[in-house]
C-alpha cells in the first residue's frame, strides 16, 4: 500500500513539474513575442494580450480590439482570417465578435435619454447621428417595435453640423420628443443651451469601442448590430434575449 502511495505521489509531482515547466515555457514565449515585436514593429502599439491558437506554432496577439497572428519568436505577423477548416469556423470572426461585444451594464446610460414604448420591459441602446439618412429611415421603421426602452446616445460623427444639432437636442426640455420630431416628423430643432459634456463623452466612448457608423444597436446580451435593419429583425433579436 505504501509503495502505491509513493507511486501516486511521484506521479503527481511529475505532472506538477511538467505543468510548471510548460507554464514557464509559455511565459517565456509570450515575453519573447512582446519584446521582439515592440523592437521590430513599434508602430503596432502596445500588445494587450498574447494567446496560443489551435494551430501549432501560431499565436494570437491582441492590440485593443485588433487581432493579429505571429510565430513564437515574433519574426512574422499576419493580419487576416484564421479559419478552422475541419470545424468550418472562422476563428478570427468569432474572436472579433467577442471583443466587440459591449457589456450593457457598463454603458454610461446617464449620457443617453430613454424613449419608452409600451411597458418598456425590453431594453436596447442605440447610437445615432442626427444627420444620418440611414438613421432617419431606421427610426421610422423602429416605431413598429413596442414594449421597449431605447437608450438613445447622440453620436455626432458626420461633421460640425451633426455636433451642433446633437447639442441642441441634448438640451431640449423633452429630449425624446425633440429627437422623434426631427428624425421621424421632419420638424426643426430649436436652439438650446446647457451642459453638453455628455455628447463629447459619447463620441469618446464610441471611439474606444470602435463604433464606426450609425445606427449601431447594442442589446442587453452584448450583441452589437451595426447598420439599419428591419423592425422584424430587431424584434427577433429582442425575442432571443431573456430580459
């Protein structure tokens, strides 16, 4: 019995040593990748994360929300799609979608104004520019979606006039009404003044999370949908989320 225990203990020790050695080796490779790429390609910027991919000898490097691939020494860099042909999965696309997801609970809702329809139980965030033609068409179609609370983030990225309109809208006495009057009913925007720092923060937030176009919707499960989609598709996405 004692010999069996000794064998088990020796086996566990060996496994532990192998695991520790593997970890040290992995840390060494990561350090080499970080150092070599920083020396050779400083314009890439600071590497946030290095992870081994399912492809032997290939490592993923993440810089912000951008994904690249390299070898264990950082001698070569690939910017493209990694596809698992056997499983028929686009690993780069899956990884990017995960990185681009936004935690709904982390959204700065104080910098948005709510538009409530029906019981308002379902929730979605929406980034829009008042001068975006796609947004205007989308807003008209979105009127068909009921029982929802839309957190509207003014996101002026189309120029100075968009910024001016967004600031007047933010300072309106009834922000939701002023927004819909302009976007859906083609009414003008009254000049108004107040603290408009929220509009600037929205632009900063969008840049951080690479919201590059409007409209962009964010659902409570973190799903991000860029571009105008049909009201029926919005309904389907909301129905797929347990809220």
